[in-house]
């Protein structure tokens, strides 16, 4: 059952209600797994590892939102909704938010302001998120 907070986001136009689609959910989950497996090879540049880990986390957060019957066009909001879709701790959600900001700097301004510690934390949280999302199905 969706939280009142998610319903409120629908009312103000930040989320859209959309029926859960198992094929889409599984596709997002498979995409995230592939990206995390690629990161684990250790054969990629730092920026590629960050990009793949961030995008895996986004796919997983989107899968959780879609599982709950909602969709958003805003990447940052997908992460913020983790508090409601899988009851993720707000401190962990803030790490995803920081990574989103850093991803935008890299993507739109060509500045990758990420260090190994943040990458390690992002990977750890992405793996936790993967386990949570798998448990939804």
C-alpha cells in the first residue's frame, strides 16, 4: 500500500500513478545487476565505476518506485522516494542525493568531484538497495 507521502506527490504533480509492470521491474533489476557486476571487475576507470554504480542505484530506486505503482520524471525524486518505497534510512538517501549532485556536475559541467570514499559508500549502498529491491518481488 502506497504511503500518504507518495499520494501527496501525485497530487502536486511530482509523481504519476502507473500500474506495476513486472517486465519493466525485472528489466530495471537486470540492468542494475549488470552494471554492478561490471563495476566489480575492477577493470574500469574511476569515472566509469562511478557512472555505472550511480546508474545502477538509480535503476534500483526506480524499480522500487515502479513496484509501488508510481513513476517520476525527476531522477533526484526517485532517490528521495526510497524513504517511502523501501523505508530506507534518510541518511542513506542523502548519500544517493549527494551522488546525484556529483553526477550532474560530471555530466553537465565536466567536473567529477567524487573520491574513492564516496564511490565505496555508493557501491555499498547500491548493493544494500539491490537486496531490498530483490526482496520486493
